[in-house]
C-alpha cells in the first residue's frame, strides 16, 4: 500500500497539523507576556501570506517573522498597550461612582480603549507586512479605521466571536488550544488583505 503525498487528503492532514503546531507555537511564545506583540505579528504575517496563496512554510516563517520584527512589535505593544490598560482601568474607576456623568466618562474611556485596541492589532499586521518606521506604522494604524471602519471592526470582532463561541460551547475550549488562535488569524487575514488592497495596487 502506497500513500500519495499529493492527494487532497494527505495535504489536508498536513495543513491541519501545521495549523495546530502554529497555534501551540503562538501560545508558547506569548507566555512571557512581553513577547505578545511579536507573537501576534508573526501569526498574522504567516497566515496572511498563506491566505494570499503565496508559498508559505507556517512554522519556519513564524520564527523568521518573530526574529525580524520582535523589537518593533514589542515597541508598538508598549506604545499602544499601556494606554489601553490605563483607559480600561480608568473606566472601571469611573463606573464605580454610578452616576450619569461618571458613566459617560467611563464609556468614553472604553470607546477610546477599543479604538486603540483596533489600531494595535492593525499595527501588528502592518509591521509583519510592510517596512516602515514605528512612528509611521502607528500613524497608519490609527488612520486605517477611519478609512474602512466596517472591515477594521471585523478584524476585532471576528476573533472575539470565535473565541466566545469556543468558550461558551460545552467541550469546545480544547479547540481553542488546538487551533483556535491560528484559525482566527487565518480568517482575519482575508479581511486584512481586503483592507490593504487599495494601497497595494
């Protein structure tokens, strides 16, 4: 009995295995916390490259992108991540007073934090895809939501939806550890490519 390595079944199993390994690799490289930015950048870079149907070696390329971009990705993580944390905890502080005025201030802080979170995700993707200074990358990430708000919001809502479904559905939490992050990034890659298309032509 011979196995045909070019058969759709074999290729499907190989691809699934790569996405599982990619997911595990992403989780492991996120554990130091400070490397979360570099990990997300690498994950989005390899899945976007694969979504473009370009030749991509998911595991090998992940390490390459991680090594190339960890400094800038970490800088972006701190530049936008720290304000997000400050705004989030300040919203909790204002909500604690339970008045109309403080609730409005709390909602405003959450809204700005959400905007910065969108921009942070975009900055990770931009770092893995384009060669720019950190300042220019963050500037582009802050402006993109205004140019294409629906698709940019989808970049945040799509993985959140998948994450919530896996957490809510009984027995599905294991899938998050198996391929939840890599699959979510792959789905987001198509949205990201459509966002970048007008600027690539």
